[in-house]
């Protein structure tokens, strides 16, 4: 499932080297986790950073400002966009049998609720009225006792925020608590993008998806009734 993306990444790295021969060309992210040696051997690639190093990009490359200077955090603008995307979670603990994500992205980790809310307030202050919550396994969001429903509910309290979208979510995470939160929210759009993978319970079991066909249908029926 990653072969085409890997090929595009290699082409992009070669193009960057041709177009910017004097630049520092850095490969970073999931591909580096899966084939670090191959990228390090690739002509024109100066540095290879895995996902952990990517989060400390400036430090990993020795580009930190003077000691004591504050590094910016969060995103406040999306050029050319009318909606803003806020990533609240990374990694995955599900280990579906066909999926490489937990091995290259690592285990599930979430941002602090306070940091997420601060970022959204900053986006609203810059004119954004719609935000999209995203994550590799969005339904796995957890900050202590705070789970995704609590985070979604807290967004209702941000003045000036008019619309919230919940991006793709796993069926197991469409809980009654989340459905009730969305149904009663003033900001969350009445829309759920829920992955299915297969309509066969036997295939779902081989995929290690953790639910059956009938359980999926029950979830959809409950959500549709609660969020018309």
C-alpha cells in the first residue's frame, strides 16, 4: 500500500536535488522508518530523519536558534485555505493484519487538550471559522482521562468557531458518547466518515479489525438515528 508513495518520494528527492543543487536535502518521516538504509544510500540525499527526529527537526539538523530563544509551536495559518486542519494524534495501536502504520508511525500518542484548544483559538483569531480534527488514528485520542468526545465538546466553548469536522474515524471509536456529543454540539458537522474495509465478518476477522459486519451495521444505525 506504500509502494507508489515511496516511488513519488524518491522522485521528489531527486527533483529537489536537480533544482536546488546547493541545498541541504533531508528525507523525513515514515519512509525513513521503513527503509532508512536505502535512503541513506540514495545519491543527493544529505540527511535522513525518522519520525522521532522529524518532531525535533531543527535540533536534529543543528539549526536551533540562540540558547534561550523560543521556538514557535502550533499552526496559525493555512495559505489559500478557508478551513484549518488540526492534528491531535499520531501513531496507532490497532495492528490490523494488513497495515504497516503502527510499525512506521509508532504507537498512539496524543497532544495535550490545552495545546489543541490554544491552537484552535489562534486559528480563529486569524480568521478561520472552520477546523478539521485529524490524526492517524483519530479515535485513539487520549489526554489522561480526556478522550475524543471531551475534546470535541470543548471546542463548542471557543468563541468565533463556527464549524468543526471530525475526519476519518474507525468504527470501534464511534461510541455512544461520541455520537451524543456530536448530536448535541453547536459546531460539529452532522457527518461521519467511517472506514468499513469489508462487508464479510470472516474477512474482517482475518484483517484483525475487531468488529463484525452486524456490529458495524448497528453502529451506523445508531449514529444515523442520533445524528439525522
